[in-house]
C-alpha cells in the first residue's frame, strides 16, 4: 500500500509532522510519497533529511496512492480536488490550520488517526461537487468545486445584475456585488458568512446566496442539486465579471451564459470512527460555550 501526503509550503506544516507520519507508516510496511514542492520546502527550511519518493501532478498521484493525507486547513483540502480529480482516492484531513470543518483530525491525534486509518476504522463521507460549463476552457479539466461557485463584480466596478434560471425557469434578477451557489459542504464556508443556512453534508441541495444585494428582501434560497442553474450577467460597463470555483478564479466577459449542475462524481473524505458532524459543528462554532465562566 502507498499513502500520499499533501500540504502547502507554510511554517505551520513543519517537518515534525512528516517525520512522525513517515516513521509510523514505515513501521507498518506502508510506502509513503509526498508532494514535491512541499518536500523541497521542508528540505530547504527545516533541514529534512528523510529520503521520500515524490509526486508532482495528478497523474503520478492517482497511479500510486491508495489514500491521501492532507495537512492544513479546509483550504488545503480544496486544493487536493485538482489532484485526486475523479479517481475516488480517499482523503484524510489533518487540521494544522485554524477552523477546519473538512480537516477534522486534530494534529495532536495524528498517530491515533493513522492507526484507525490502517485498521480501516472509518467510513467514506462522499461529498457532492458543483460542475461548471459555459465559460469555454477557463478552468481546464478541473471545472468543478467542493464548496461553492461564485459570481462577483470586479473590484472597482459597480454592482452587477445576475439573471438566474433554474432548469430554464426564471428565478430572480439579483442586483448585488455577486452571488454564491454553495453545496451542502460549502454551507459552512462563504455562503454562511453572507447569511446562508447550514446544511448537513449529505443534503442533496444547493444554496443560492446573494452577496450584498441592493434589495434587502432578497434572501438565500435552498434548491435541489438535481437542478441546472444558469446565469446571464450584465453591468453598467463592458468590463465583465469574475467567477470562482472554490479558491480558483477567472474573468468572464459580460452576457456570457454560465451553467452549473451537480458533478457526476464525488469527493471521498475519510470519516474516522468516533467523529460526527454535529460535534465538529459545535466545537468549531463554539455553540453552547459560556465565556462568563
């Protein structure tokens, strides 16, 4: 068996984690491969001496890895989507960052998590994805997102008008800074900060959430993710607008019709024994915490 490691090249992801993971997995006769830019960062900044096989792209990862361990926060897990793609490789998120709804394993529980992983004491949490069409080749072969698809005005431009249709039926014209379409997974991300509801990860829905709408009666709406949602965007100028899939963005000219729908594959997150969404939600949102004590 081969297990891959992915992380951003940041000081939070120091070499201690890699040394601990490598030592444990090698003692269990498990092969380890590591993302090459991160490996070179550890060698240059932390003096890492371990000789570990590396991978640099999606093809190398998919051809070798059985599992992927992701060190970081939720943003780092979003980046792994472009590596695992449609392969179905399960991802174990270890939170070395801040909030961490997706990266649910605490860094202090790393060895325990690895033991549960090798003993297969987990279930696969299959997360729905959004697929984008209608903007040419602006996102290449990774035209899908785990958290959300976003339409946003350019930084210096006025508000934009977003005509929105569900299965070809007109829903609304949003006059706003932008619009978010979030998955159930993304309900605790950007959409939440704009007033959207929290949904269970297995909810088969999208959330349409306006960003700073001019009409205050316009509220987020939940619709089935079996629907196709399309948009026609216009503004006072011809400068176009921005769209994003999670953290990846592109510029699109005005009056281009954009369409999104549920992707035909899912992302597999490893849900270790003893974890549940409600506990994660209470802990991350600090529900029930009384700071007067």
